[in-house]
C-alpha cells in the first residue's frame, strides 16, 4: 500500500528565517507530486507540481520554491519567511494528471510565522 | 479565473437530519471541468469522497450524493440522514481536463450533534 509522510507536523518560525518542509511517498513509483497551501479561512491553493524527478512547475507565486531530488521526495522551501506564509501545507500525489484523478494527501504541516 | 464557492461553515445539524452543502463553480478557462468532493475527518488526511467527470451525472459515496449540473454550474453535496461520524470538513473542487490543476473551495466544517 502507498503511504505519504509529511514533516514536520508543525513549525513555529520567525519572519526572515529559512524553511524546509518535506514529503515522502512510499509504495508508488513515479507519482505526480503536489504542494498545496491554505491560509486560515482561505482556499486550498495549489503551489507546485512535479511529474518527474528534477522537474517542478510553479502554479502560484508566493516566494517559495520546491524541488524533487528523488522520485519519492518533494521539498518545499524558502530562504526568508514572510508573515503571509503562515498556514497549512499539504503534500499530495496522484497516479496521473490530476484533472480527473484522485489526489492522495498527507496529514499536512501547520506553519506559524511570527 | 477558475473558482469554487461553497457554503460557509460551520454547519451544525442533528443526527438523522438531512444535509446539503452548496457548491458552485466558475470554469472560465476550463472547457470540460471535472468535479470532486474531498473530506477531512478529525485526525485524518484529506481524502476523496466522490467525483463526477461528466455533466448531468451523479456521484455517490458513504450515503452522500452530488449531481454535476452544468446549467447552474453547481455540484451540491447532499445526504438524507447524517450520522455523528460524518462530522468533518468538506471541500468542493474543480479539475481541468487539460491542465494539471485542481481548484478547491474554502471548505465547510460540518458538525453533527448526537
């Protein structure tokens, strides 16, 4: 069975500090990977997606970057956090393009930027 | 742009009562949108509840139903008799058949009272 693990579960960070969030998918080769973000009271927004190792497409510009160093790993990062980065980050995978495929989500990371 | 609007929560109903969570969409850049309902139960990750990819069709799962209405651009979620275990956050979502993107609503928190 496929599993998706996100880390950390929660983070409290200072404005201007760096951030790295991770996601690992086990039991599925060559998945499509996604990062989503939800501000408090906001919609769940797609930030990035990756179809293959080393390739990442940006969907929304939020002064964040993403990388896929391995087939089963997706990293979200920034060198300088902003207050507006606070929220809930979700990693997800799908078997193919997500237009009509189901997404499988991790449990998410709650980020508070102070 | 493409967007999804759904009932603002929290929604509180008593067990065995009927439920409707409204969802309307705007698909300005999507020729053939696909529609989804996702759910997040307490302590669990976001997961697919049901999906419909053809206008006029109905999807169902766990006693919930939703009909894809292209004329009214709606995809309301309904259940005839809710249970306490249905307490969760429900998200309506819109997928494009020609892009690798899914647009989510803000989510509706449902609380079912015993």
